[in-house]
C-alpha cells in the first residue's frame, strides 16, 4: 500500500539523521552509491573533509554540501564534528552528511571515498611563515594519510594543510611506504594563489576577475609562488612597476590576510572558495568531463624537482597530463630559480620527516 510505504521511507530517513554517531558510522563504513540513493541521497561522489570543524573546514563543508555532484559527505575532525554535522545536514541539498569525531573514527570516515580534502592543522599567526607550521602539521598529515592508504587508497587527495610544499612530499612518502602511491591522485591545493592572482590582476586591468586567467606555478609559500604574468589571459603587457606590485601582492596575499586577522588565523573563506573550485574540477574530471585544466602542486617532471605546481589536465584517474611552463620572460626565469631553491629544501624537509 502506497501510504505506508511513504511513511516507512520517511521514518527511515529521519532515523538515519537521528541515529547516534556510532551507528551512522557503521553504516558509513559499508556505503555503496546504490545504498546512498536508498537513503535519500542523490547519485554522485563520496567526499570526506578531514579537519572539517576548522576555519576552512566549516565553509568548505557547506560549499561541498551544495555541490550537486556529491552524494555522501563525511566530516571528520578531532573536535566539534557533531555540531557542524547537525548544522550542515539541515541544508536541503542532495548530499547525505555524516560526522566522525576523533582518531578512532578516522577509518570509518575514510572508507570508500572518491575524494578526500585535507584542511586539518594549525594556521599561521602574524610573523609566522608557513614553514613555522611544519612541526605540528607534518605529524597530522602523516597520520591522516596513513588512514587514507588503509581505507581509501584509490581516492583523489586534495591537500590544503600547510606548508603544502612539504606536506605533499610527506603524503607521497606515506603512500609509497604503504604501497598505494599513485602520483596522479595526490594534489597539493594552490588554487588560492590562482584565485588571488586573477582578482589582483583584474583590479589592475579593470576587468571582471572571472574573465582573467593567470597561471601560478612553483609552490605555495612566499617566493615559491610564481605568477606567470606574461601568460595572462586576456593577453596584456604589464609595466615593470605593475609586475613588481602584482608579483609581490600575489606572493604575500596570505600574509595580507594573516596580518588583517591579527592573530585570529589565516585565509579561511577565500580558501574554502578556492578549495571547492578545485574539488569541483576534480569531481567533474572524475565524472568524465573533458578539458579540465587547473594549477596544482603535483609529482612532476617539469623541472628537476620531484614536486612542482603547474597547469595539469584532470581526468578520471586524477592528473592525466602535467603541462610544461611555456615561454617565460627574464623576470620569470629569475623568479623560477629562486622558487626552485626554496622548494628543493622544503621537499627535502618533508621527505626526511616522513622517512624518519
Ligand atoms: N593551501 C592553501 O592555500 C591554504 C590556505 C590557507 C590555509 N591553509 C592551511 O590550512 C590549514 C587549516 O587552516 P584553518 O584556518 O582551517 O585552521 P583551523 O585551526 O581553523 O582549523 C584546523 C582544523 O583542523 C583540525 N585538526 C587538528 N588536528 C587534526 C587531526 N589530527 N585530524 C583532523 N583534524 C585535525 C582542528 O581541530 C581544526 O578544526 C592550516 O594548515 C593552514 O595553514 C592552506
């Protein structure tokens, strides 16, 4: 009889939300896309956010919940996930949200994910460099990646935790040790540098930032952030003064926010926006969309360094092609040498931490 079927479905749906975390988790560990649909979720991808209760994690969770490509959203943190999960789960979008709290729930949070986004770790305070975060965040990233290797070895990983220049090499070492390393599936998120570059260049040119495209290569800290202003679209020939101003502002955009927040953290809202822009590109590529190109910090043969950020083409398997840098002017060639020197040290630091 139709009415009682409806009622039963509604009760099942409501109780899925009311169940205590533990039983939701048991569910989560065995979820298949088909089961998700039966629970009211739309067909789509399973995404986990590690560090979901933080300054980046919360707005990122909200934006991912709004993404129609996502059917299951797992929110993991060591604090506050029950509250964030309850809050986000009331949004009337397709994705089913589940929260996971503390190390003992990490494996359940990670089981069967298509995409894992990691904004876990401490942010900068005024006067700190991203490298100052190394001692705390390196250990956090290592633990989380051990969980990924065990429970979601095929997932695409978007790594946001700083210093990205070192945390990506740490993640690679963890995956190599576990025998699960696929260089195409590990991507350091440098999207915020591109987002900033597009915004600042648009201001100078008097354009809508959505019509501007600036490739930003190298890494994600200070001089390793190398905007290729000579390759800006639409094409424009900047004066030396404009190049100095823009390069400096793009390289120090993070510090601009850290100082304005005066001890209350680093970029969170613009970072969540950038992270979701990047995650959406990864999901569309996983779905099979063609021609998806973004800058990311990945295993690379573009320079002599093992990791480097440049434009990459994304596909069903993650990174499908890493593009060469293209023609650089003299200013950019000098910037590249500086960037490579600092990057080499940051990569080495990450690798030796992970091999300890
Ligand atoms: N890639 C980029 O462009 C970029 C931009 C801005 C910030 N960041 C980095 O992102 C990270 C997060 O920044 P934030 O402002 O959200 O910080 P935050 O302190 O507000 O949030 C971090 C969250 O991580 C959680 N966390 C800590 N240890 C954890 C663990 N072991 N497992 C799971 N979660 C854990 C914390 O409980 C907290 O909720 C920082 O490392 C920051 O430097 C990167």
